[in-house]
C-alpha cells in the first residue's frame, strides 16, 4: 500500500503509543485518508464538473455531484467499518525458528463487516492477513516471517480497511502486550539423555515423584523449596509443623533427563534438544530438562510442561 | 465470468454501442467492440504483448489524427481528448478476460461516461449514461477483494448518496463558464453554409433534434411551415454560398407593451450563428435580422438556447430590400444548357411573373424525380447534369437549379436553406408546439419580383409534393403503414417525455435555484451561502449519525441508560454497594417502594433480555427495547421521587 510511505515514517508512528493488551477502535486511534483509487475518482469528478460547468451541461454536473457524494459517503462507510472493533492479544502458541512465525489476535465485532487487513510493520515483505469480520469473535494470525530463537514483542501492528469501494483507507496502529516465543528449529541429532536418579544432594530442590506408592515409603528427608507438594508428608507436618518429603523404596524411574551436549555448538545442541523434547511430548513420556545448574525443569509431561521447556531453551543465554 | 467483470462489460458495451450509433466515437473504438463481442463467444485470450502492440498501434493512429486535426478548429484538442479516453477504455477492456485491475477500468469507464454526457444531450443518452454509471458502481461493490455481500447494503450505499446529490444540485449555484470551449462537436444541424451539388452524392437523414417552436396563436399549416436559416446569395456557376450581410434592424425594446410574442424557439447547439425563424416579426435579445432575411447572432449556439420573435413592432421589411449585385450575378460559362433555357424565357416574356410561372411549368414537365441518393453530379456543370442527364436529385438540386435558371432569365434569385415541416406535439401544459429535427432540413428558392419583393418558390413541391405535405420520404420508404403508426405514436410520447425532462430538469438555472432558498436568506449572498452550507452539512451530519448509531453496540447505549438509572437511585438515597448486581438493586427498590413493584419487574426482564439473551436481537427490536426501558426508568424514578416527596 502506498499509504505506508506516510504511515510508517518514523516521526509518525513513534508517536503512536497504543501499547495495550486490548484496543477498542474509535475516533482517537483511527486515521483515514483517500486511497490512490480514491484520488483518481475525485479527479474524475472534478474533470466532469469542470467540463459540465463550461459546456453548461446540467446532467454532467449532476453526475459529478453523484460521484462526489459517493466519495464522501465512503468516508463514513470506511471509518465505521473499523469503528467499534475490539482487538485483543491472546495466548500465543510456541513457534519454531525454521518455520514462519504467526502472531494470533482476536477481534470482536458487534456486527458483520467488511474485510480487515493486518500486518506487522517491523517485518518487511510479508503478506497481509486478511479476513472478513463476522459478528462475534474473529481470530487472525499475522505472519511475522522467520525468526531466530528468543522471546519477542510483535511491535507495531498495522491494520487497514478500504471497505466497501476502496475509495478511502482507514488504518490503525497497535502494540499488543502479549509476547511470543520462538523455539529453536527442530533438528534431529544427538542428545545427551540420562535416566538415572539425581541425588537430592546434587539437586537439593528436585525430587522424583512418579511411580511411587504410599505403602513402600523408605523414609523422609527435609523438604526443599521447589519440590512438588505431592511429595510432602503431611502427617509429619501435622505433628511437628515441619515439612518433610517422602522417599520410596522400590523406585524405578521411567523418565529421562534431557541434557545439553557439550561437544557440539550451543545452537545446534539446542535444536537437537528441541526435537527430542517434541518427540517425547508426542509419545506422552515423562521427561526433565537440564541445561545447566540454573536452567532445568523437573520431569513431567503434558502441553504445559512442553511449553515451559521450550521457553527455557528459547531464552537460554539470550 | 466473474460478476464484477460482467457488470463492467455490460456498462462498456452500453455506452460504446450508443456512442457508435450516435456517431460520436472513433471507428477504431468500434472495431474494438466488435472484436470484444467475438471474443466473448470464443475462448481466445489476448496476451499482454499483443495488447501492448494494439495499444501502440492505436495510440499512434490517434496521434496522427490529432496532429492532422489540431488546426481545423479551436476545440480539436477537446474532441481529441474525449476520443483518447474512449480509445484507452477500449484498449483496457481487451484485458477483461485476463487478470486485470478492475479499478483502473472503472475509472476509465467513469471518464468515458462523463464524456458521453458532455457531447450528447438527449434523454436516451442520459438514461444510458446513468445505467452504465450504476453498473460501474455495482461492479466496484462486487470486486473480489471487497465484495459487499448483502445486496440490500449495496442498494443502501447508492440510496444514501441520492439526497446529497439532489441537495447539492438544487442548492449549489452553477458557476459561470470560464474556459473558452466551443462544443462544435456537440450537435450538427443538417445545414451547411455552402451548396455544391458536385460534392454530395446522397443526403443522410439525421433524426437528431434541431429545435422546438411554440406559437402565440394556431400552429401554421403544413404548407406554411418554412423555417429559414441560411440565405445563399452568391453563385459562381457551381457553388451557392453566403455573402457578407448588412444588418437590417436595431435591437427592440422588450418592455414595449405593444410587443407580442409570436414565436418562442428552443434550439439545440449547432455550429452556425444563424437562428431559425419564420421570416415574420422581429427578434429581441442578441439576435438581429440581416437585409437578406437571416436571423443572426454574434455567437454560434454553444448551448441549448431560448429566444423569442415579436410581432407588433414597426420595422423595415427585409422582403422589400432591393437585390444586391450578388443576387443577380451569373457565371455564363457554366451550366450553359440551363442558361440557354433561362435566356430563351427572358426573350419570350417580359413580365417576370410570367417568366416565373413558365419556369415552374418547365420544371414540372422536365420529368425530374425526387431521390435522396442521386449520385455525384458533374463538377464542372452540376446543374446541367442534374436537369438534363440524371434528372434525379433532392431539394438542394431543385432549389439551386431553379434559382440559377431565374438568374439566367434576369430575375434576381437566391437559395434559402432551412427546415420545412415539423411534428405537432402537445406538451404537459397542454400547449402544442412543433418539433423540428434534422430530417426536416430543406432548401428552396427566393425570387425578386418588382411589385412584390422577395417571394418564396419551392420547386421541390412541384416534383415531390409529398415531401412537403407529409413529414419525410424516408418513413414512407422504410416502414409499412402499421409499423409506421406504432413508431410515430411511440416517437410522439417519447418526444413528450423528452421535452418534459428538458424543460423541467436540464434547463434549471441559477434563478430557479435561487427560488428554492427561503426569502429571508435569498437576498444577501452571505446569508445565502450560510443557508446552503447549513443544508449540505445537515445532510452530511444525518448520514454520519446514521452510521454511528448503526455501528455502536446496543449494549453500550443500554449500559449508559442503566448507569443513569443507578445514579438517579443513588441521588434518591437508595443504598447501592459496588458489589450489587442489577437484580439485587431491583429487589431492594421493590422492598422499599411497593408501588413500583410491577415496573421494576418489567425493567428487570427487559435488562436480562438484552444482556443475556442468546438470540441475536434485530436492529428494530433493539430500538423498541431501548425506548421501552427508557419509559420504565422514567416512570420508576418519577414514582419514587413522588413517594419520597410525600414522606419528607
């Protein structure tokens, strides 16, 4: 869109401070200007009007007024095709570095409207995400191109509509609050894994919790902050008001620990880990993640655990 | 084909076929239409390179024509511009079966429609233009990118523009023309300023409108309907042409109470500066009579024009002005056989009246026939060729040869070009008038008789009396009686509608617009402007407000109302906590004021209906519910304040 020359000049959109997790479009944050086609239309009206006046032709003047009134009515129509929309950033899915990254937003409308086009300003040469707005919630996925791993803010999102006759462009800017994650690409490779139990001395605040039964308790030890609440011996607590964790007799760990391999470069190692984590998640296995002494996650399964693991490897040393 | 492309194609074909029929469009645009029509039935696709080649060829051709015609008239650039627009539109439309940018073609279409409006003024062309325009707008609304789904909404968008258009048209005063545009291309009368039988092979009958004439009394008989326009008094043996003329009268005082309007003329634009008239009475305005009986004006008729001919004012009669040298001169080297007959008659009879009669007898016995397609005459002796070889011709041949023979017999004579006849039509005010179109174009002779002055002689009437008695020869040739009647009846009613359209709409001027403005604002230009601005902005505000109301959610208006209600309750000292729901507040009100129990219940139900209903409430139901709630809130608050007042 040629309007972006105006829209995206720094002096202008630096002043746009719509950093909110929710934005209601109205008179304060909507801008409107005739499109290129609108200018052509306007000049055609002027051409017919000038010749109609000079050749004393009432009908030509009437037609020029009619075309002009269409032009001005479109001013309202285009503005109100966006006015009243509520934009909301929603929880983002985790994206991977080798794929296109998408940012999801939700747009609520009280009635059916025309098409809305959205794109992220910081990303050059991306296609607009375009959708017709229906009454109720509408979900958009904005293409942000390919990115390296990390946690990002989407920056300025630019949206416009030229409904219904493309004579005007009505646009807005919005900086959603919700950040999104880009995990390393999933690449098959060697990963250091271990299934041995990690001693509580090595990792005082980590505890294995799975495959235990209340009947075979080996003993108790002092509870360390960060351990699962399910391991606490509540009976002991009721007696002496001190927290103890239970240790089990026939403990056979069925989980693995995924660790960082030291011989290969960090980024590659992370990509391999990412693939491994994803595989484990698909098989619904229990796994833990250990990058170093400060970055680790106790074994678990499920989507939430996967997301936490991916968050750690995305932000590791960045 | 996609919907919007279909609309574009229909719109294009409508205006271009009409333009071709009306002879306003270049031939190669026409060829384009034919190609397009053929293509629409075949699967051939124009490649972009082929289109580029055609564009290059056509634009070069246009450029050549432009260079060739630029010096021919002062408005050549204007007609060239219009033709260029049409040409470009035609070229662009070739891409219709490819993936092309529809918006560009719509702009070209709008410009083409605008151009057609400028150069044709008939009701039919107006209808065609407005239809094409609506189709172009419809195509824009149906574009793939942005299609307006609901046809009702499409209709609404167009409908909303109409009040603004009409208000602008009737209230904004028309500006005075500031460009010196002569629309010579606009309309052509069936008359030219020269008469050369060697040049014309056939007479093309155009049915385009020339003028309308209203009479004070009865409409003249058919045989008396001669409307003179151009007098050709110079004759070199081949060509009859117009000489420089002297002015006969001075401008008359229109306010003189003796003046009675005898003829009212409404004429269409044309290239010539002469205006049609009957030859009786005196003109006013900018018109003046020349000594040879032409009604002249300084300018050609750029626009549709209205003027009057008055009777009851004494002025010298042009019929009595003696002939000039031009009107007696004859080149004896040309048309020698014709000259010989004239000379023989002059030798035989001395009385000019007898010579005139004998010439007419000779003409009636010469076995001449009337035809519209006589072929070209011999360029050296055209009238000899007509009278003695071909023996067939149309009015100009008859009038030219008759006048030449009169000069050979030493009687001053000249040819008059004008219109003969006219169709009698009754307008909406039950006033009858004559409608003259270009098919009534005619030529006749005028001869000078010493006792009578200039008298009219129509030699065509001797040979083809039906040409004078009926309307024209074309109709009797091409239509059978039955179809002719249907055609004439349709034509009559169509002309009636067209006259209404022209009188009531196209002739609207600033004085009419002024009358629409209330008297209080009319007299001062500032108050007038303020009034116009006020009316226009009012309509704009109403449209904007309509969209605003339509757009904002009904919940929002409703929550404003409920907020207002709760604030009022607070003022009336009803205890309200921040954690209270609407239902709990209602219960409290009910407990405290038993008299409003029913209304509070109703309010509760309507609130719950709007707030929690799963079904979508229509726009009208929303408005109804809003006003119902407003009524309940008002009633409850009034009751409570009344009870409160009694308690206090």
